[in-house]
C-alpha cells in the first residue's frame, strides 16, 4: 500500500513525540500490506473500526491517539485524513474529516 500525506503524521509527531515510533511502525506495516477489502485490514488490526466512505479508524499508541484513513483498495493507496488525540477525535466527524 502507498501512504499519502505522511507529512500530516510527521507534523503530528513533532508535537507529540511519543507518537512518532508508533506512527512510523504503522506506516511500515501498511506499506508492506496488500489490502483488497476491509476484512484484510481487520485481520492485521483487530481494534480498527471500519466506517462508511472507505474509512478506517486506527488506535495508535495503546489507544492514546486516533488515526483516520480512507483506503482506495484497487489503487492500493491509503490516504491519511486525520490524526489526533481522543479529545480532538471526539470533536470531528470521522466519516468526513480531511485534515491533510
């Protein structure tokens, strides 16, 4: 998979240093994945939440942070739409947010 908007993640981990390694690990795992449907994501990330609009919510760093992505399965592309704390996550609509 190709990850689009890694710069969004980089900006986030510069403010939240403890998120850097978990987000880098997530990027590495995703780049090595080949997902064709949401069930493929759930096999690797059991705690991930599948939403409408091809969106998935990942728990990062033991559920301290939230990451929302949209996946284009045929193109093998993952678009970062949001990364933030739980408080920030609670303030957005996960199905429409686009902070990248």
